[in-house]
C-alpha cells in the first residue's frame, strides 16, 4: 500500500540527501561589446558565462603570409604560391580575401596535409631572409619560421625576430612530386632546351651542341614533337641546330610551358615541376648533362645567367635529398651577374646514383671522384656540442679513445658534421642506461632527421602582395624548402576577468598571441601580479591537465576572491595535437616507424577521440570551480555536402555538446574608397543554454591598432538597426525637431558614459518585455 508523497520525499532525502540547488550563472565576463553581451546572456551588462564552456569559431585569421613567388611543395608538384592559387581556380591578386579550400601541401613532418583556407592578405611589408646556401624566403614580419635556438632545439620564431647568424632548418629528401604525367623523353627535351637552347624566338627552336652523343639524342627527342628536322649551321667551331617552325615553338609553350625567355629569364617549366618523379629526374639529367662542369671529380657545378632557374633546380635537388649551394659569379667582360650552383661529397655520390649522366664524355670524368674532397655545407649540425658533451659525461666508463672521439666536437662548439655524430652514436650506444637514454634519443633524432641547417647571412625588407595557406593539423608548410607556421574576443574577456580581480589564462597552441597588442588594450601581462598565466602546451591533453591544475590550486587555496572569475582561453582547438599524434611524431623522429603511411599523420579522428574523453571533465571543472573556459576554433569544409551547411569545426562533436554557448563569427572587408581599413564582423550564437539562442550582432573592427573595435560607432549602428533610435526615410535620426546624421549621433554618444548608454538600452528592453511579454526585442 502506498505510503504517500510525504513519506516518499522523506525516504529519498534520507537515502540520497536533499536536492542540489540548480546552478545558475552568477558571474558574467564582459565581451567588450554590449550587443554581443546581450546576444550571449540576454543582458547588455552580461557576457560570457562563468561555470560554462564557450566555443568561438570562425575563419582563421591571416597575419602570417608569404609572397607570390614563394615555392611550395604540394600534391600538385613544386609550384609558387601564385601558380598554386591559379591551378586551384583563383587569381593571386592584391586584395584581402579568405576562401575555404582543400589542397595538399607538404608539412613539417614530410607528409601531405590538406589546407582549410587560402588567404589573400593585400600588400604588406616583408622580410627577405637570405641563407648561406644561396636560398631565401620572403615572409611577413609575423610569419613563424622554424629556427634552431642556442640549445640546439628547433623552435618557432617570427620572421621579425630572426637575425643574421641564426640557423634555419630546411627539409631534405621529401620525395614529393606532382600529380601530372609527363613523358620522360619530353621532360629530357625540356632540360636540353633550357640548358643549350635559345627559346626566346617565336618562329623557331634553336639548340647548340657539338657532342656526337648529345646531337643524336637531341634529334631523337625533337622528332617526338615535330615531323620536320632541324637545320644544322656550323660556324667558328660551334653547331646550331635550328628547327624553323612557329607551330612547334608555340606547341612547346602551350602544352609544356616552355616560356619565351632569354638566358637570364629561363626557368624550369611548370609542366616539369608538376610532373611525376621520373619526368623530373629526366629533366635534371638532361639539364646537367649539357650545362654542368665536373671539376676534377671533386664537385659538380652549373653556371647560369638566371638566378631563378638555379633556385628552382636547387629546390628540385633538395626534394631528391641532394643539397647544393648557390653563389654569385662575376664573369670578366660581362656586366650581368651570373650564378653558380655546386655540390660535392656525399651529394655528388647521391646525384650520380639518383640522376646520373648518359654521355660517354660525362661518364668518363664524373666516375673518377676525389673521395677526399667534400665542401658540402649541409653536413653540419649547429649547437650540438653541448649534447655530445652531456652524453660523453653520462657514460659510466670512458676510455682515451672515447675522449679522442669527442674532444674535437666539444671544442668545435657551433657546427659538427653528421658523419661524426653518427660515429659517436654507434661507439657509445652500447653504454646506454636509464640516466642517458634521453640523450641518445635526442642524438638519434638529429642524425635521422631529414634536415639541412642553413645560416642566415643577410636580411632585407620589401613590400608586396602576400598570401597564406591555413594548415589545420600542423600549422606548417614547406616553402622554398623551409618550414614556415579569433583572439580579439578572448583578449576582451581576459581583460574583463582581471578587472573583476580574477585570473586570465591563455593556452597558446597556435603561437600567434600578440601580448604587446593585448597589453596596449588593457591586459595585465605581469605574471608577478598573479592575474596572468601564459602557456604553450604541446598537446591537447597537456592543456586539459594545465586547466585542472590551475583551477584546483586557485580555488582550493583561495588565491583569489570567491566571486572573482577565472577566464581560460585555449587557442585554438583546431591546432591542438592529441597525445596519440604526438607519439607518432616521436616515432618519426626516432625512425622506429616502418614507413610514413604507418604513422597515419592525417588521422582527423584523433582529436575527436581526445575531446570525447576529456570534455565531460572540463565541463565538470568549469561548473565546480566557477570558471569560463573559452575554446577558440576554426571553420572547416565538409566534403561531399550538397544540401545544408557544408561547414563544421574541428574537434568532433564533444565541443558542440558540452559548450553551453557556441558563437560563430564571420567578417567582410570594410573600405574607405579603395583602401581596406578594417572588417565588419558578425556574430551569431548558434547554441545558447544560458539565454535564448540565435542572438546576433555586428561590429566594426579597424586594422589600425590604435582604434581596433570602435564600440560607440558599432553601438550606434546597432541602435539604428534595432529601432532604439528613430530615423526618417532619408536615414537621418530625428530627436525632437532636429535631424542628425549617423556620424553626428556617433559624436554625440562619444560624450556620454558607456554605462549610461547601456542602462538606457536595458531600461527600454525591460519596458518592452513588460508591455508585451510575447513581443521580440527586434520589433
């Protein structure tokens, strides 16, 4: 028999205790823009909710760019930024634009990674960083580039912070070729014509050579594209082989990209750089067969009037694992500058085995190599002597032979050869123990890395249209052989938390937070004041651990007032590497993976699995410790979606489920005449568990850092759009008998305290809600 409701209530209380109090949001963190506060919380004096997770996502920003002629290694082959954009259907014009686009580029791990966006970033100042090898990279001041620090670690550094004497690692032996098939014979013909051809004529194809083997081979190759045969002309010991055919010359340009250029303007045809490996090797074999000089079996060198041509060939060789250097050569009697590309030692051997020669004349000289000669710069590793010294001193027992092996290395200091490091490793590895195994792992990673260490010898500045590609997984891409790499709302939130005596934490996975600009806008970045924590975690799980440690310490030890908010910003979810991928990186560095396919570096579900395992805990911590955890994220395109929204954000579904508020940002360019001065930014709360969803607002954000978000101007526009300020048909605001333009209203409101404006808006909203509870505010 039922005992009644009171008995049930009493029994439940006795067994499980009284009901928990439904937790409401007790603290809000100002976003910096009152209409956005209302869109999130329903009130102008609200903002981001404490005790909850918030996700802010939108297209990636574009402050890290390279110039149009920067060479990229892609699934399309070795192409410039300009060529890549055009291949993908876009023009590389001087504009400000961002499009979602997927194309595969080689990242810093030597594997293809799909881009999420292509970006046009208008005309910007850039640094031209020249290297000892003769290579260079042009990048905007904030573009991150891999460098070797004083401890021998490879780290990111912005282009503006790189100095003469720094060391930049380049990737060697990537073996990434194009997706276009080109017959190896045609590629070889291109090599012949670039080397010994005159290709500037529109009416003929000209070729000069006297070697019987080369002449026969050229006639065989040219017959593949022409029914007519060249006419041979001899004079002063030289022979010109001229094919009088405008049709054939035009075909070589249209189908194979052989440009009409004189010697100084020659370059590797795009058809070759986009071709398969067999074709690229055939081109290089044909070019070197005719153009190089084998210097007494010591080195192979090429001299050309075209610096661009040799830069392209240097990068093609680098992709095959052959490192070379380029230097200027001034020829007596000639005003123009010539360029010399050369390599020796192990690179000489690799060239012979990978590319090689065919003609008897070349083979008779090239195979007689002087094995004692090696001037190759690539074999040296910088800042490694400290590691070698530590390794030597960690050995339990050493001998005179051991000391002799490392003495020269330790004394040398800055640069040590790879072969010497390999010899040390092999000699010492039998004495590995638990105290030095990490040192052996470091040395093995250095020896096994496919890196060429290049010293910065000069830095210049220029200005040009700049472009960027967004790499969502590693934020890195191969550019000229070098490994190159939505915070406004987050900054405003952190400043607001600090103003309430709270703590601001920024977890910078993107290495892109501009602390100086944040400080200029009001952030207190003095860690000694106890209101600022800045960390660069390695993995997603590291960030989760940091969040838990900080929250527990601050709240349990009562280091800030109980009512003070904690604002934690993680930038960005798209850039976070889960532990599972980090372990794969280590396998690659250690060389323990069987092949790159085994690593599955493009496994896009790894982060989703990590968020699924950790976001429930993060949601618990946010509630328990009354913290606002903001994850910045980016937009991605879903492949194959024909209907509905084709976009999503990285990290799987867990961020979408556990975030109480999800804010999607968008932006369009704001112009003053033809000059692009800023962006009109739009925000929409596509999920909201603390207020009605789908709240929207827009604001103006100026590129001028002294102006940034113009709160008053944007607020006036909001008031006009939402009917808070009456306006007539001409768009003028009517107040009493007077009519005002929008700019006049903006100046009037600049004289009013912001708190007074917000209070007036809130009063209007409250009155509207009271007079008509069912009526929308946007009446």
